[in-house]
């Protein structure tokens, strides 16, 4: 008997003195933990999906900037956005509007080039809906030799 | 005996559950806060655009004319050989250069009568620049501030600051990019270091004082000659060029201790105009003024020479989420 573990050697009376949990409290705690995990999973899935799926505007802006700039200057005098952008630069399954503006002599923004693309990244005549995901960045825009204005490159991305 | 068992009460379990739920809420809210439209690279993009682009800025010289002087008739004075249209200026250059020029133009020289601005370029310059920059650089998701600072040496009382865009809030996360651009004045750091090295074995034993004076001389020469050097021809003409350069001499006379408008009056008169004598006198006065400040500011003349920055303007581009 001396080889048995202490638990095995104790009596029924001794085991009955161990700490326990009331059944109702245990059920409530298990239920609440399940609710907490569900809440976490719900929020996490929403947040994670929002950070990946709804940011094509920023990725598209980077891609458009890379495709249209040379030495940090955007020049669309000879090749417009419709010539420069296609499936390699634009996200599939989304509609995209790209706009390039500069400050004019009167101090207001004037559009240098604008193009919209359909879901297959080909030029299409579309109008972005209000509230669509938008991102933009300041850029230098070459209007002529020696005339490089500060301007903005703006990208709007939306789906149906 | 069952009453002797240790039981987790409903209250204990409830406390534990509250802790678990609180952890989940905190974690979820942290995840949610991490998602932002703000791009930390916006400051980089803005600085790149400032450096790569050019702007045309139009302004008027009329407000910088010292009409109170007999040498500079007011625009509406019948003796004036110019009108308002002659005082309009248009300048085309790098956007970063314009920002730097605005800082230099705002350089204030503290005097007993108040602060004077001998390097001012005219009204409308900074305002027009601000309008253009705000329209072109401010994004839909972030706000921008561009602040340019020119100072002849680090910590100088003479300094010019030009701010564009929105005031920077202190309670938001910000991205800052710092860059420099050449000011319109010559760089004097090398001259200052060389001047310090060239002072040896002074007769009166005040070697340190002479070294500070040598640094101050290099700085004063850069400021005065960089602004007023080679202006003999302008002083001898009679048109708007003379009015503008005489006004600048007069404002320098206000800014420099030991020099007054009356004391340079004779050498500003057209028949006897002497640009070399005027600039030498202004540079001497400014050098004396700066030597005392340099000695008070720096621990050694070498440190003072290394801190000379007449030739550059420091520009900070700050962006933050709206």
C-alpha cells in the first residue's frame, strides 16, 4: 500500500473534503466565457477584414504612383492614366477613379488628368459613389519643361 | 462535514467573469483603434513634393519702401519715378526655395525700438505661398504644417520663422520630416572656422574674445554682403531699384547697434553714394553686436564657429490625422 499515491490511499471521507464549485456558478461561468469568446471572435473578424479588404485605395494609390512617376515627378503629357494604368496596377474586382490636380495660377486646383476604370481594370466611364474609399498624396507634376507644380494624386476605389 | 468544503461562490465567479470580459473589450478596442486612415508616410511625400516642384509667386514691393526717407519718395508722390505696377514682382523657383526665402524674409533683428525686418521682401509673398501650399499639399485624410527656420547660428536672437498650413496640435500622433534648403545668403561656417584657427597669440591676451569676434565677423559679412553687396549700381540709378535698395540700407541701419539712419544718410545720397563704405560700416556694427551674443551662447569659439548656419534654412514638415 505504501506504493500507492496519496490520493489513492485516502479515504472517501478525505476526498469529500476537497474544494468544489457550485453547479450554478460553473454553468454561468462557462456560458459567460463562451459569450466573451464569441464577442472577441466577432470583433476580431470584423476588424481584421476591415484592415485588409477595405484598404485597396492605399495599395492602389502606391501602385498608381509607382506606375506614373519618374524620379518623383508625375508626367502625363505624353502618356495619360489610361495609357499607363491597367491590370498590373489596378485591383481586380473593384472600380477605380484616378485624378491628378495641380495649383493653377489663380491659386485653385485644376485637373491635369483623370481616368476611371471598370472591374477588369480597363477604362470605363464611371462616377464614384459618395463615401467611396479615397486616398491621396501630394505629388510634383510636370506641366512643361521647368514647370513642375505641387499637386495631388487621388485614387477612389469602390465595388458595386 | 460537507459544509466545511471550500466552494467558489457566485460572487467569486462573477468577479472572474468581469475580468475576462474586460480583457476582451480592451483587446477589441485596441484592435479597432489600430485601424486608421492616416498614412505616416504623408510627411515624407509632402517633403518630396516640396523639393521636386516649382511655384510662381507674385508680390508687391510697395510695403517695404521706406517712404519716410527723403531718398525714397512714396508711390503717389509726384517725385516718384515709379508707380504701383513697377513694384509688382513675380518670381519662379523651387517650392522649397520659396519656403526658405519666406523664412529669411521674416528674420527679425531685436532692437531697443522693437523688432526690425531688414530682409523683408514685400507683402503678399508669404500669404500667396501659404495659399498655394495649403491647396496643393493638404490631404483628405491628414493635415500638414510646414515650418521653416533661418538663424545665422544656432540659438541666435536674430531669426526668421515662416509657418504654412495648419497649427500643429500637441495631443495627436504626428509624423515629422526635417530637411534643409539653401538660403539666399552665403554659407559662412567654413569662413568662421578658418577665422578662429587664424587667431593666434593676441597682444592683449584676449584670444578667446578675438576668436568670437572673428566668428561674428564672418556671420556679419555673410548677412550684410549677402544682402547689400554689389549694390553701387542700384544706388546710382534713380528708379525703383534705388528705392528698394535704399530702403533696405535704412532698415539695416535700424537693426544694427551703433548705426543710425542719420549716420548713413550722406553716403546714400545719389551723387556721393558709396556702397562699399556703407556695407563695411553695417558689417562692423553687426559683428560687434553678434560677438557679445556668441560669447554668451557658446562655451568656446570653435563651438560657435561650428554652429554658424547663415547659408541654410531648416524646414520641418509635420503631418497628422485630421
